[in-house]
């Protein structure tokens, strides 16, 4: 599987309202195809890396909804059949455990989540659509608000198929394996898949006696926990 780091985010992809910069993501998707890899799309809606022309424009709510709809339909439609899963919305829950006051939330309200998933699904009905977030891998402070958001999407009939857990960890602070599995299992009860999308375990800032061996063991801890869950 190959995931574009920034090339499919709205800012780099939409330098102007009338131009899509597809050259870089096209190369990544073609690389995946040639090497028998799955393509994964990241990300359609995020609070960072917005195009300046969007944030500084004097658009009405209806105009912004039309801009976002056109963007999602165009991008997902272009890679239909070549990108098998998309992070539709990224990091909608803030560190204060409330809905993040992002540009799209402030201008469109909670509707932007449901609409984004619906538009993506209509552009490629076979694609698996994910909500992606960080700090919610175990059963810690942010896990419940993210679960509640996803559960709400599911209950409202949004075409969501899974949850991406970013898994940005610090060495010595990786959630216990049983907590990771418990969290994954409750998404299984909603009928949702779970992807570990951005796994890294940082050594910088970790306890002084910990080293690469400890880091390797904690990667194994996470991967064994995930591999044990069917979804």
C-alpha cells in the first residue's frame, strides 16, 4: 500500500480555483499500479493546508459547499478504481475533545462531515471511506469523542466504512495492547474496519534508558494487537 503524504491534500492540489495540480499524485498512483500496490487517498477534508483562495475568499455557505463538493467529486472520481480507500475527513476532533473549529466546521457546521462522505461515495461507490484521527488508538482521553463522532455518522446513514488510527506514539507511552484491541473491537461492533494509518514511535523525548530495541518491541506490541483483530 502506498499513501501520498501531502500531494492529495486540498492546498497542494488546488493552487487556484480553476486548476488541479494532479501531476504529483498521478505519479504516485501510477507507481502503485506498476508495483502491484494498493493506493490510499489522504485526505479530502482537513483543518490544515487549505488553499489560500478558499480561506480568504468571500464565499457564502452555499458556495463553499459547492466548492467542496466539486473538489471531492473531481478528486475521488479521477482515481476511481485506482485508490481503494480514502481518508475522507481528517482530525475533526480537537485536543479539547470538542469539534475542532476548522474552516469547514465554522462555515458549514457539522453537515460538512456527512456531506463529504456522501459525495465521496457517489464519486466512487466501491471505495472504502475512512474517518482518520490521532490520539485515539487505545481507550484514552480522546478515544470516546472520536468513537462518538464515528458512531453518529454511522447512525445518520453516512457511507463510512472504517476508522483510521494514526498511531503517533512516543517510546514508553504506547497504549497497552489490550486497550488497542478493545478500541478496535468496538468499531467492529459498528461494522467498521480499522486501519493503522501513520504508525510511528518516536524515540526523542523518551526515557533515557530506552533505545532502538525497546522501540522495535513496541512496534511489535502494536502490530500484534492489530493483527489479532479480524476487522
